[in-house]
């Protein structure tokens, strides 16, 4: 587990697409040297096309632009979207795309779920937002509630090194540019950051372990807002222990889920957690897509990792862990507003009565939670590929999955 905290950073919380998209697009439009972007989803809607325009314009003015999308999450990208990117010199790659079988996508597991942007090695963005219109309030009742962080300072160099390693190996001709200034001099702040990733090779449990360490060290408060909540036994145990020693432990979970099974799975844990004193709130204003947490007065995290089997045991994820009182305070204010204005607390009288069915279900859930990190290894475990799609001029090339000429490279770790 990487334990090297980097000081001298500056952080800005970006809430929802209204704050995130303008900040990212403005950074890309002002890029002078390089843009590196990784994301799970790009849709061809108004947000995806605005990203497209910013990337094309950057490529045309000579900025080095590399984009990595997930082959499952962004499988519907068409030649009309991909072609102009290639024409502007943007290097687009897809993580492990697969053709459909009987109309169904087969590349469900071990997805590239990270959301990272680095511009000129000077500013980075890490969080949970995809490039899709459902992160904007005008999308309607199903608009997602989500968070990202904009960061400047020395930690950006570490994020950049990681992102380059995940993308650059797909093109052996890739060149590097020299910085014109020292990123260590970006800010005099003592705010510390730790960039932590999860993969299926050397860093399988790093993000979860940092959560557990922070909860174990908490003395006053733990607040977690997470969209897809079904963590492993060890993380649940730390939450229960913290609550029993007098720490106020609050969970903000989905009350209006984008997928009904999400709420059903999380609700199976409510009784187990509440009996130890954990407070549970369901956010009911719209679907919650955030993955943020804080403890006490200093520690917090923003990233792509949910607290569920996919994120904790299968997907490639990235979180920024932060030690900064000002950022912690601002995040707490925003989560307090979320609780006050959009949540309902789950009280004990709303839980189902304990009966034989409840006890049997709890038994199986308990043992699943104890074992699922090991069981995850039984799922399809081929070596994923990063591929470079090239647009064919025939009607069959209708999406990223339909691209026929690719360059295959081993998964970057």
C-alpha cells in the first residue's frame, strides 16, 4: 500500500456536472502541451459532444491529446464521433472492447472505471463523473448527484505518471515533453494528498485498506456517501467498531437508485449496521452517484470507487485521499446540506421484522461478504487489452465494438 503523502497541494470540490464539466472543458481549451483523459463513459449527447469539440480543438492546435475509454461503458461510440478525433491527432484508445454475443455485451467484469484528467501536468481532476448529460440537473429526475476534485500541486505529477503509464504503452512512438516549470512551486499549501488506485494485479485492496485505516483512526465522525454500497466484511466491521466506541458514523446511500437492485442489496445490511449504532440516510431527491467520504476534521476522499464487489474486487479504480481541513470542512458542509435537503433517515421501525427468513438471509449475506473478495477471482480473468480503433468506411462499423482494425497491447498496470 502506497503510504507516501505529498504536501503542497490545492483542492477544489466540484459538485455535479454544473461545476465539473466547465472546469474540465476550460482546462482542455487552455492546454498548451498535453491532455490525458481516462473515463468509463462517454456518450454522444450534449456533454460528450462538448468534450469532443474541446479535444478536437486542442489536437488541431498541436496539443498532445490521449484519451482512454472503457470498452463496456463507451461501447456505442460511432465513426462520426471517432473519426474527427483521429483527424485532429487525438489518440483514442479503448480498454478491452468486445463484440456482442446475441445482442448482449460480454465484457461485464474487470472494467476500467477510473475518471482522471491531467492537463499540462499542472492541474488534475479525479472523481466519479462520466461524460454524459445525466450528470446535469436539466436531465430531469434521473440526473445524478456526484462529486469530483480539481487539484493543483505536486500530487499532479504522480497522477500524470500513473495516467501516462496506463495509456502511453499503447503507442511505442509516444514522446514526452519537458515541463517549463517545476510543479513543486505551484502552491505553498501544506495540504497533503495520496493518489491510490486499484487493479487486479498488485493493488487489489489498496483503496479499501485506506478506508479501513481512516475509519479505525476516527475519533469523532465518519461520513460516507456512496452510490453502490455492499462492502466486504472487514470494512463493515470497522464501521461497526467505530460506532460502538462513540464515533458518529453516517452513511448516505441511494434512496432513488438508478438500478433497483442497488437499494435492495444495501438494505440487506441496514439491520447489521444499525444495531451497532451506524446512522443510515437515503438520498431521495435523485440518484446518488457519488463516492466520497470524510473522517473527523482533516481526512477525506473523492474518487471513482464504489464500496461494492465490482469496485472493491474487480474494476480498475482511482481515488484521491486528502488531508486538508478546509477541504474537509467544505465537503462536510455539502454533505450536511444533502442530508438536510434530500435525505430521509432510516429508523429501526422501518426495518422488516426479524423472522426465520430474515435470519437465513442474514446468514448467507454474512458469509458472502466474508468471501466475495476471494470469489471474485473465479470470474472471467482474461488479460484485458487496450486497443486503438480505426474507422472503416463501411456501414458495419457502427460503434466502438464494430471497429475491425485495432492495435492490441497488454493491460497497463
